[in-house]
C-alpha cells in the first residue's frame, strides 16, 4: 500500500587499507559507494564518486504539516500540496509563497491533479471523496467512489479525471460532477489497489498496481495490457518520459507496508568506517561476486524502464535504500528518484548510471514532479516543498564518513585529488558521533599535514566552490595507531609425554618481505601452522594464543618457576612460534608454573615495544616412578594365591595398576579403597595358580604422569 517510508540506517563500511610499515596505514575515499557514506550538504556526487556543487534550491515553503502525501503543478507554476494528518491542501507559487487553500474533513489528501482549466482536484482518504477546488478556495464534492482508499488521480486528454482506488482495484473516469461510480467505471482490475496513474501524449493511461506489481497500459477502448510484471509487490509510481518510455518505481512488501512513525530529529545515519589492517597471517577473502542489477530477490526498491517497443530494463535496484518517488527527466535520458535515505535525490540515466543530486535536511522525498521552474520535490517527516535544477549552490560542503582507527592514532597527511577551488579541513575526537566534544575544523599545514590532535576518530570535509572546474574525486589520509600492548589470551599445558614438533612453513619469496608487502595479497596464508603432536618421554609442552591490535609481529619468551620460588627463570631465547616443549627429564620433580610474555617488537632492537603476559595453571614434573613392595606374607591355598602390594608416589599420585600371572595378560586392578587417587595405595591380588607349585605374580603401578613402578612375587 502507498505509505510513507521510514529512513533506514546505512551499513557500516569497512575499507581495506595499505601499509608501508608496521604502523602506517592509509584510508582512501575514492569510490561512489564510499563517498555516499558521508554527508552531502549542497554538493552532488556523480557515478564515479566525483564531488561538485549541487543544483541550487529555490522556492522552499514550509507547510507546518508532518507529511506531504501528494502534489501537482498548474501551467502558471503553482504547486498544490496534499498533506496529512490534517487533510489540508496548500497552494505555493513559484517564489515559494504559499497558503492554505482547502481544509478537508478527512485525514489525508492522498492525491492531487490539476485540470486543463486549472481547476484543482483533491482526493482524500480513508473513506474519502474527490473534491474540486476553485482558485478562490471554494470547494465541492466532485466524485464519491464509495471505497476505502483513493490513491491516484490523472487528467485525460479530453478533460476527464481518472481516479485510482484501493481495496477494489478500480479505475474510474469522471466527466462531470456527481457522476455515480457505476457510470464512471473505466476499468475493473483483479488487483487490490491502483496505486499510481499517468498518461501519455497518445491518450494511453498507465496504472501501477498492488499486490501483483503490474504496470497496465489502458487504451481508449478500455482494453488493459500489462507492459510490466514486477517481482516486487507494489508499483508505487509511474512516470512517462518525453520519448514515450514508461518509468515505474516498484517497492517490496517490506517497504510498501511500512507506516509513518515519529522520527527522532537527533538521529543520524551510521557513517563510521573502520580500517581493516592487513593481517599477513590471513589471506584476503576472494572478492564477492557482483550482483546483477536484474536480480530483485532481495530488493527494496527497483526502477524499471519500459521502452516504447515494449523492452523492459532495470536501471536502478537497491537492497538498502527505499525510494518513494520518481519523475521522468523532462529533457529525456533518465529519471529522478527521491528516497527516504537522508532525503536524497538521485538522477538515474537510461544506461543505469547513478548520480546523487541533493541531500536534504528532511527524512523523505515523498513526491517529485516537473514544472516550469525546474523539478519540484516535496518532503515528509517535515512537510515542505522546494524546487531545484536552475544553477548551482554558491558553495557546497561534503563531510566524509568518520574514520575509526580503533585506538588513539596520530594523524599524518591528507592528499586530496581535486581541481578548482576546494578547501580541505579535518577534525578529530574520541566519541563515535562528531559534535561539540570534538576538535575544531582545521586546515592542513605544510605538505598536507593534518593539524587535528591525536584521537580515535577522524573526519575530513571539503568546501567546493560553485564554478564548473571545482570538484574533488579522492582523498587519502595517513595515520598511525599509537602502540597498544599485545595480549596473551590463553595458555594450555598438554598432558605429559606429548611433544610438539613444528610443521613446514609456507615458503615466501624474500622479495615480498623485503618490500614490506602483505603475503596475503599473493594468496599466501602464513598463519602459524599448528604443530604436530609426537610422543616424547618426560616432555611437558606449552602452547598459547596471543593477539596484537596493531597487527604487529609478535615474539615470545617463556619463563617457569617452581611452586614456592620467588623468581621466574627463562627457558631458551625468543620464540616466534606459539608453543614450546620442555624436557621434563632435566627438571627437578615438583609443581611448576609457566609465564608467557608476548613482545610486539624484538626487544633487543628497539625500546619502543610493549609487552603482555599471562601465567599458566600449575603443572607437575615427575620423573620418579612409584615404589611398589609386597606387604605382609602371601597366602597360597588349594591353587589360589593372595598377595598384597603397597605402592607409594612422591610427586604426583597413583593413577592405576595392572597385574599378570606367569607373564600372561595384564589385568586392571582397583586399589583396596576402590579409588586410585592418592600418593599411597594398597592392592590385593587374588589369582588362581593351579597345582604346579611354581608361579610369578607381577604388579605394575602408574602415576599421574605415566611413570611405572613394578614388583613381583615368585614361588
């Protein structure tokens, strides 16, 4: 249904930056997508991202109403505005002087048209009527269709008035006041709503529908022919161009069913950009395939062009921006599109080239129409009207997206690619939204050096003169994030006797390293390959994870100390890997703790590096096997033997035990108390040995780290 659309927030933009050293980063704004994340105050942006002074605005009038639902122009250049939610009609002349012309009893003036005799027709909803208003403001009911909604009006070449209605999907052609709906019925569609109407010079009527998204061409014989079947639900607007092309704005259901809600006047779009620092350990993801503009599966707004020969083309398709109005360029070659994205107006060429013409202070561009004095735009969530298209602004200002360096940064230089009279300034701050807590705008110093103080966020702006040579197409900012200490995120102590061996590294051309290039740009993943786990008697292996927000290359030092000691002692030298294997056989038995220190530079080459550390949990070094001895005298009765053993452990604890008879199979054996968990455990072996008289009972006991103690009884 034809409703007003709330503005939508822009998604955050992540710009990949280049590095010339470990700290210096570059942020470049040079594409149309990147530029449109910023704010355009009196500047336009063409399809290449070039910024220049926007068309001048004139004749602005403030209605004081919340919404302008509809608009029409007469031959003298007067604009008639239908508003809501008070159901009023305003008349505004070419100089922007306006006044209330008509105040209806209904809530909304949903459609307006001007007849050949300059009579004004205003349709109201819901449960409304079509009024005819004279220049002096006097009014009368011209037509009452007895339906819930009247969405659209258009004047026929013979002076008749087309009326598009809702819930019944009917089009009426009214030739005189007081005509009944039955007599005026022109076409009865199977659609729910006739949302939009327009006519061409040949007398054809074009109707946009909801809920099948059709554009119908209806000739004088009342025969309808569908020239477009959109995959979107609603044809919100149709506009016929000077060459006979029909432009149609289609909206998805998610957009068309939105209702106008109050808008926070202090709300601002999310226009913060972040810098992805190239990580040599992670190769760049393959580029996301570009989406065809003919794919409407997730579109919010689509502008179709139906050529005079019937060919259908899509010239604009947006998954993010809800459009609300279109009008064909009177000069030909394209269409103007009004959106609810910061009140922006675009021009889309017939070859699908998109240029931002204006960004307004209002939330929505609710109507666009051509008049003698340029293009007329109406707005909602502040119900205003203005004209544009004649001349340029004396000066325009473009404010870039906000750069988030993720930490306090020192700013380097700014390099604009500009011509004519363009002045660059920057400001910085530590709050995500620029405001009074930020620094003042400052012009760069010599060689473009940025004068804004160190901070987390930065923004630049360009003042562009109105002459035709003044424009800016690109700006690059260099900066260096102030150093942040690395973090050791976790430490893992592997089980005893598990050694770690490095896997072969990816071979990188030394020229890549020498030139400071990112190996990931060459498809080389040089992330540390997890080490292999191997058996190594007595080994105690430690592995860890660490990170550095500056993406510096880290080196590590491992230190250990025995429980009760006051000082750590280092194990080996600096490590580039995130693991180490200790030779436990060379260490004294006892409980130990390890500390891993991460450095963001080689500590023997610079004094500016920072470090972070983490301490592990305690782990045991136990190289001594349990001591096992026979306890008491064995008992042998009728081929059965009972032997008691005592096992003692000095460092860890008894974990399990096994026994065998005469060198046969080993059997698990529980301690006498049922649980193996102490430093001392007693075991009783009951076994059948037969009548041979000779036998051997063997017991082996394992401690927590795998040391084995044995004892046997033989007869």
